[in-house]
């Protein structure tokens, strides 16, 4: 059975592939019972879709595979703290555990910003674990945006 670090390694591969496509390097993996259900990287530019974040794409594919809009018992590994939109989607999908790499003090919606799961209107709160492959996740983002500033 793959470990959490294996899932984060796959999420990092998705983030690297996103960067190669010119997308913000964020990757996500949905697992259930120790097996990968889906994985995705950001595709907002490619699809001309502001909702095509890695987390949303991975959740959509996982839901399609199991034939349900909910993923009870599933875990999500993502390279960056989810934004408020993704935090809501994670809640609506009933993800059991969320693991993320780098914190996002500017755009995060879990431990920063609106703190979606702390709101009384939030109906489902996953267990949240942060700091997985944090330095590698942060380094990908810094390199990506650093290269953009040089252009």
C-alpha cells in the first residue's frame, strides 16, 4: 500500500507537469483505501477556466470514477494550501483527510485567509495535516514565479 509520501510525490510530479505547461505549479492526488483514484495539476490557463485548480480537477475525476459526488473516506494530497474555493469543494466532497505541502498566507483558505473549515456554516471538516514536502512545494512555486518576474 502506498504511503502518504508516495501520494505527495505524485502530487509534486503533477505540479511539475503544470509548471511545464505554463500553469501555476500545484498538484493534487485523491486516494481511497491506499490507492490513487485520481491526480491532476492546475489547468486554468489551458482550459480557460478559473475553477480548473488541481484540487477541483482531481475531485471531479475521483467522483466520476466512483459514480458519486461524495468521497467519504478519501484523502487529498495537494502541494499548496487550498484556496477558499478548493476548501469548499473538499468539504462538499466529504474528503476525510487533507494533506498539504506549502502554506499560502496570501491565498490560502484553510489555515489562512477565510479559514473555511473554522466557519460555523461549514458542514464537513476534513482532518487537516500541513507541511508535507513543504520545502519542495515552496521551491517549485518560488522558481516558477521568480522566472516570471525575470521575463
